[in-house]
C-alpha cells in the first residue's frame, strides 16, 4: 500500500527528501546546545575565564540560529511535500474513478468515494507531513541525545534504558485495540456522508413530506456512533500519556538523586565523576529523550488514525476497471449505426442468480427508429446501456456496425453513441458550457441548430441572458421538460451514429414530443434512434417497436402489427387512448 501511494509524491520528491534532512540538522543543533552550555558553565563561569564565556556564548547563538533556520526550512519543505502529495493523490484517485465502469462504481457508494477523496486524503496529508518531520525528529532526537548523554556518563544514562521497555509494552498493548476502532469510524463516516447527500439531494421531498425530524434523528444517530467510537479510541490512547509522564518524572527523579551524589562525590572534578554543568546537561538530555518518546506517541496516534484512510484510498486506486479497450488491435472506426443482439444475456454481477436480460436476439438497421416499451423492471434501460458498453454482456454477442463492441476502442465507440439518460444531469455553468459537453468545438450556429431540433431554442432565447444563462448545480433553475430538451440538444451535438433516448421526453408535453420526433426523422435520418418511452404516442411512428417483459423481447414489429399480434401492447395502447392521451398522463 505504502509503495503504491508513495508514487503520488512525484514532483515533490526533493521537498520530501530535504524536509527530514533539515530536521536532522535542527535536531543536531538542539543536541549540541546542552554540551556547549555545560562547557560554558564548567570551563567559563566556574573557572572565571571570560574568553571561554564569550566563545561559548557565540557558539550558543550560532547553534540556536542554525536550529531555527533548519526548523523553518524543514517545516516549509514538509508543507510543500504534504500538500503536493495530497493534490496528486486526489488527482490520481479521481482520474482512476473516471475509468470505472458502472459495475465498478456499484462497488463503492457515492458517499464513500467522496469521503475517500476529501477527509481520507486530508488525514493522509497530515500523516505524511508528520512522517517526514516528527517521525524523523523523534528517533533522531532519541538517538543523538542518548549518544550525547552516554558521552557524559554511561552509568547515569542507563536510567533511560529502564524506561524504554515500559513504553514499548504500553504501545504494543494499545495499538491493536485502537486500529479496530478507527477502521469502524471511517466506515461510519461513509454512512454519515450518505445521509447528508441523500438529504440535500432530496430536500424538496423531505420538506414536502415534513420529514425533517426523521432526517435529523437519522443524522444524530450516526453522528453519535462516530462520537462514541472516537471517545472509546481516545480513552485508550489517553492511557499513553500518564504512562509517558510516569516514565519522564521517574527518570528525572533518578537522575537528580544519582547525579547529585556523583557531583558531590567527584568534588566537581570531571575526571572523578560528574560536574554541575554536566548534570544540568543530563537534565536537558532527559527532557529531550523523553519528549522525543512523547512525540513518538503522538506520531503513533496519527499513524493509527491514518491506517484506515490509507487502506481505503489504496482500495480505490487499485480497483481494476472491468471495462477496458483491447490491449492491441482496437477497432478505431464505427462503420454505421446498425445494432445486432445475438442471444444476449446479462447479469449485474457474476454472483447474481437473476439474469436482467435473457436470450435477446434482434437486428436494428442503421438509421432506423426503434421504440422500446415495457413495464417497470422489464430491463429496457439495461438493454440500451449495453450498446455504448457501460456494462459488458454476460452471454452472447452485441455488435455495433457489424463489430463486437468489445473490440472497439472505448472512446471511439462512446463518441459514436449519444445517450440521454433517464436521470438527466446538468452541471453548474452557462447553457452554452453545458451544451458543449457534446462538442467542445461547436459553433454558436451548431448550438442553435441542435437546440431547434430539441425544441429548446425558443425557451432559451426567452431567458434574459439567452445561451449565456447560468445553470445552477443539477439544473434546479430550469423545469424538468427544459432540462430534458437541453440534454437532448447536448447529445445531438455529438453528431452520433446512434442516439438513445431513455424516457427522456417524459416531462415534455405530447405536442413538443411529436415535434422533436418529427425533427429527428427529417434532420438526422442516418442516425439510428432508440427511444424508450412510457407513452405509445412517443413510439407509434417508429420503424420497429420492441415490447420488453421480464428481461426478454416479448414482441417486435410496427405499431399496426403489434396491435394485431401483441396483447401487452394492445392493452397499453387502449389504456392510454381511452379518454385521450393527454388526460391519461395528467
């Protein structure tokens, strides 16, 4: 995991290397200062030698300034490396998500992906910054301070060795318990984000049904679970602090007692034992050694918290897209818009017992208009999603332009298939910017032509800013019918060989629906058009009408043929025409 995520450092590699190097310099200066202080006291103040006092004072100033400069440089490089690492990690994760098929995305909820890209990456950023600073400072301070302390007096330094096993045992005992809790916490964050996302997205439904209290209760329950888990984890981690304090003060007392006896016994003669200056240096080293251990405990807490985000980001980065272009010999051109289903079957997952599509065989000529009718759950949308290879067939073969869709380069295939989804999506920006998703280089004349075909031009020019009108996130400032027509215009700008409308005129009145279909027939006759609809009127003029039932094509033919031969179609037609089509859909 660490090796894979370390690739995200990239251009910030030198900052990540220089930060710990500067930290080593800072620690070296801090460890040198007590030695200079001891020499200043023992050889300067005690012996009343002003030359030594001045020299050592200058050395102290130089060491302090050097330590300051190293510290500032280390912090600067660490900040640059950590933020750069987080930027690259987010980029890599988001870029990788774009290559996912629908089935890949189905494995991760939207809330989970958002959490991984935001709070998980933020946790890893803090952990990385701590790794290249504190995780270097702590062991270096421990090692250099121990060496310096042993250089002063080996026997007195053995006091530290008695404290280390206590701290190690405490950490080993606490680590496994905390890991499990933080794993659970970050999974709960996914649920929390999901609740917030659903609430904001469906706020109109929540308010219309007066369910604010229920949503607040749901949010409070999950938020309370996170609070409880964090409290439990922090209580366990908090045990580390008193153990650390016990060791710190125990060492201070032991060094005070033993050091004072050595100073008295030596008569302030360094050759016999310990001087007063050396004892004061030992106190400083005691503080440095034990503070480095406390720092290590902080690093341990941070790394413990980052273990779950590390695992979750790694999972997203290493998820293999199950829909990819052929490694070699990809077909780079779609000849025409003909579509052939040859005994096609489909399951949404390999372990699914139920087949969404069963034994579908049909031929759709290029340029034909195909209507698709069927009840809810009859797999109409599933059928058309296989054409641009949003999912792969589980059985049989699906051909576009006479070639198996699995042999095409994915981008080439999808560039030739425009799909207006059942759930229309518009993005923040102007109408022009949304339309140019279909063709970034489209001229204003091409935009207007596409909008005229989709019967959108008239209402667009009715806005004060026309085509420069700003669309709010999700298209909330336009009506459902306007949103659908803008999405159809966007799809037409691709100039596709195949156009799929998945119930995308459901919010449009029947007159406008008829005008759109008439424009399609006269203006884009060479484009294969597949229209999923609930109204017979929307598909009755199609060249071929498919009636779907239980994942199978129950019948196919023209409107007149199906009225004579298909009972399902006849019943739908009669139920919608009785009393008038308009009245039926009010």
